[in-house]
C-alpha cells in the first residue's frame, strides 16, 4: 500500500495553492512529470482523486481539501521541529572542562563556577581533580579546556599560563597549641613542630623552601585526606601546612598562623590551550577565578587578625 510522504504532501499543497501542476513544479524547482508522479502517489495513498483536472488548471476535490488540512498540520509541525532544532544548535549550552588540584576545589573553584553560572545559567562546567602535572598533560592533550595548577612541571607546548595568585602558606594548629592566637611565626619557631603531611618524603609536602633545610622535618602522621589532617590537628597530634585558598573550608576551632618567610607561598596559575585565548566562557571563568582569589585573600587576612 502506498504511504503518504512529506514530499508528496508538500507537492499537493503547492499544486492546490498554485492551481496548476506546471506552476507548482516551477515553484518547487521540480519537473512537471515529477509533480504529476507525486500527485498520483498521494492519490493512490488516499484511495481517491485529490484534484479535478481542467484545461486551465486543477481544483481540489473534497478528498483533496481534507488532505490539505492534515498536510498543513503535518508540514507545520515539521517546520516547527526544524526551527527548534536550529535554535537548539544556535543556543547550545557552552561547556568548559575544568581541572584543579585538590585544595583549589575547597573554595576557589566552586566560587568561580557559582559566579560564572550565575551570569551564564546555560554554561556547563564539568570538573576533574588531580595533581598539577597530570592536569597540565590533560590540557595539552585536549582533555581539559582549563586547569588551576600549582607547580605543574614543564609546561607542554601550546599551553598558555596565566598567573592567578601567590597563595600564602599557613600553619594549622590545634586550639591548645602554643602558637594559637599568634598571627605569624618564623621558620625558626616551627623547627620543633610535629608535622602531619601527605607524604613521608619532605620533598613532596608543603614544607618547601621556607623550611629549615638543615633539619629533617618530624613527620608524625601521614594523611593524604584533608579531613584526616584537620582531624589530627584538632586532636592536638600535630600541625599541618595549609594553603590560603583552603581557609574557608577549615573549622573555626582550628587556629591559623602565617609563616613569616618570603618563600612561604604557593604560586597558583590558570592554564589553557592557546586555541582557547578568545573563548568567551574561558575568559569569564578566568575572571571569576581572579575575583574569587581576591575574596579568599581577604578572608585569610581577616582570619589571621
């Protein structure tokens, strides 16, 4: 059995509007024989004639008028679908794949995402957490559109680096610690500390150039998870170094002490492929990161008073 087709319905509608198969063919860009063939197929599908043929043109039959009403509805819905699909493509949600090291996820990255999506509600910003060298490699390979990194190692070719902030390093101590209540401490004052670190290897901790290199740090506990570190600090079992950007995630019972040394900072940067320089979502998110970094620095200063 012959079925109705979109092409056939469109030809029937054009022929009815033009009152002539030849004029419809010219309007549609078809040959007259192609129009006649489509009309014949639609008449087969209808089981009755759709047009009365006259010397001066054609006129719809009752069956033709019924079919035209349905053709208008069907073709109208298809046109609406085509329009909606074009609109969907034109206004597809912008997407920015972001990576960051763990402590940047505590407050800096979420604040920037919140600010960006408040201005661009349709933006999608999926996240990936990892160490900075791995994130830099992911950006270079096109698996991430942007990453917040610190000490990423050798920057791959084609990756742009924009400094974000020099994040101050702080010492977190328990409420009963002798340094609690002091705003700052020199490296000499921290020599006898029992440290809680993410590794027993001093080169992989935040005990960096500011620490007395003549002394091996006393690492009492190794804990990779920040909640575990803070729990041990709160129990008075040691101290740990925390970056300033993690301060908002710390409970108020933890006392923070500034390290009074010029090297007690952790440079933090934004990296992205050079092909993304002009990307509007990347630029908006980077600006939001800068705003969030400035706000976090203000919170650190307030906490250290």
